[in-house]
C-alpha cells in the first residue's frame, strides 16, 4: 500500500486543538500541495453537523488561527476533502457510520484530539469494525494519563487493539524544526560532537518561558500544573535530545532507543534534596507590556487558594558516564516577561592558567534560541586590537540567525511536520511507550515528595522570571541563570 493513499479522521473535530493546530496545519500542507489528491478529512463528533456545517467551522477556525491570509484555491481544495461523521465515541456500535465513509485499502490516520481517558473507547469502536488493521494508525495527544499508573492503564488498553508500530504519540515540541536541528548540530559538527560531555561541559540551562497564562483552561490546568503539562513531556523530550548518544542509524528504532536510555538514567530526586533541587511557583497579579494581569487564583473560579504550580524549576542529573557531574538547570513557567525557549551550554574553563591574568575569564557558552527569533551564538574571548604590551580581551559572539541565513525559508510549523511524518509512517519524532513510562515515573517521584512535604508554590508577580527559590537552586551551586 502506498503511503500517499490515506484518509484523515479527526476525533474531537470541534475541540480547541483541532481549531488552533490541526486545521491550520492541514491547510498549510494543502497550500504546499503535500496532501494526496484523494485524501478525505473526516471530522468526528457528537454534534449533528452536515459536511457544510463542518466546512464553515473549519473556515472560521482558519480565519482566527491561521496567521497568513487564506488563499481561495487552497481553501477550495481543502474544503472538497472535508466531510463529517456524527458519532458518539462511547457508542461503539455506531462506528459502522465511520466505516462507511472510508474507502477500502486506504491508510487511515485517526487523530485523537480528545482527553486520554477516552482513547480506549475509540480504539474499541475502531476494532469492532475492523478499522484497527495494519493500515490504521492512531495519533495520540499528550498528556497520556496524569501519572505513571494511569498512563500505564491507557497504554495497555490501547495496546490491546493497536501494535506499537501503529501508535504515534505526539509531543509537538518534537516537530519544531529548531529542536530537530539539535541532533544535526550535535552530531554533524565535530567541534560540538567531541566536546558534548562532562569533560568539556560545566552545566546546561534550559528555559521554556511563556508569556501567556492558562488562557481559560482552568479545569484542566488546575488538575495538571506546569510540571505535568510541560516538564513530563516537552522538557524531558528536549533533555533526551540534548543528551542522548548518537543512534546507530537514523531511524525511529535507534533514535528512541537512545532517548529511553537517558530517561532510565535520570537521577531520582530524594526527599532530602527536594527543596535544594526543585522550586515551584504560581503567578500572582502583575503587568506584561504595560497590561495589567490578574493572579492565577483569581482566574480559577471555583477552587480559590489552589496550590497548583504555573512555574517549575528543577536541577536534573543524569547518572551515566557522559553526564556524571553535569547539572541541568531547567525552568518553565507561565506569565513570564516574554516567550522564549532557549538552551545554554556552558563549557568548562580548562584553558592554561598562565593566560588568566589577561582579563576576566569567561566560560565559552553555546546559546541556542529555539524560538522566537531563532538563533545560535557562541560566546568566546578575543584580543582587543592595540599596540599596548598589556593585552586586553573582550568576550564576543559568533552569531548565526535563521532569518538572515535562511531568508527565503519559513520555519515549518510543528504540527505540519508531525502530520507529514505520520503520513510517511515514520515514528522517529513520536514518543515510544517506554518514554512515556520512564518520564512519568521520574515526575511521579517528585510530585509525590512535594505532596509528602506539603511543598507550597511561591507566588511571583506576572511579568517576572518566576519565584526567588528558582534562582536559589542555581545560585547555591555558584552559578547564575543566563
Ligand atoms: C502545550 C501545553 O503542550 O504547550 C500548554 O499544554 C503550553 O500549556 C504549550 O502553553 C506551549 O507550546 P508552544 O509551542 O507555544 O511553546
């Protein structure tokens, strides 16, 4: 069966994810003529919509969430693919309706844009009408469950109906071009490849800062918190990509194998280390760009005085030969001064001591801005030109900017990339069941200790860089957030 002979089925077509991410991504693929001519996009939902109602809904979503202007031709082509299937996923006998809409011998890409506790219901329905055979793939959104035990149950139930090779667990950070680039940056440049270890690296900092708050997702977020929403998945994925060994081959089996090895080697934080190595915070009122913002607790309408964290900072250690002794300081939070995802690799200062007298020595730093304003720079020392016998040095930056170097190239959207990879059947950029397992285990341990010691979220003003305790985690070790 050819990879291009496929239909898309979107469960949860009326939901937020479909509107914000999936429809715009499908539109962009359509615009680039990357969708197969005969592919249908089948929205599934309980609502009694006609094809026309669904089209109107998709168009409205595109108008709101697509940054570029809608091209008439592209829209008409996309519209012709759209169809709707009125189906209550809890009623498995109704899945015959979906079966009727799918042509034989086609690959079916079933996108589950719904909460993970409903995944097994859909799987059952698909199974009942033989829609789970080899030609069927399922795409699952994160978070899968909200702990190791719940995720295990969900993965087990799904595993009854689908093989691992049919399951595409999405983490949209893995589709970001600058994150994919990390592998190439590390493994194709000998200057980095040969120094990517504890002999050369002093420590690593990862910051994933968001300007937005919880944007009305009160119920979900209050149950989840930043640690489960961002750290368990996106951050641990970034961490594995920064630290994994080179895979034997560039394929999903080998890449994911190396990532799993890292997750298995994460140091489990002990109760006695919890205050030293972790900090949580919650945004209070404040200002960003002169706009007054209310506090988290006043946004959560029902459960005031919630302790849910909107910021988390953790020192992570990896217990293997390559990374022993290299701390990874990681922070992520909402309502911080700006949107900014960056990685800073701070190199050790191992230069000959006789040169120390020339100036304030710096550690070389490789700073990778993942988004926005994607760029990479290397901080280094250079002599200031002069005839003076007493030489002075200045730290400077070797600079690479995406927008300058790749002027005519847009950085693709992560959902666009991931949908395409799923069409191609390549799981390299998707999360393996064991990755889910080990990341939840590691996070559960921290969350359980927080519960045990009644760890409180420290309030921070909206528009600042999080709680003061986050600074202490790194400053205690004689270092600073960059
Ligand atoms: C999602 C989280 O997975 O990622 C959100 O649920 C978060 O809370 C979002 O805002 C951040 O994604 P991005 O691509 O905007 O950095």
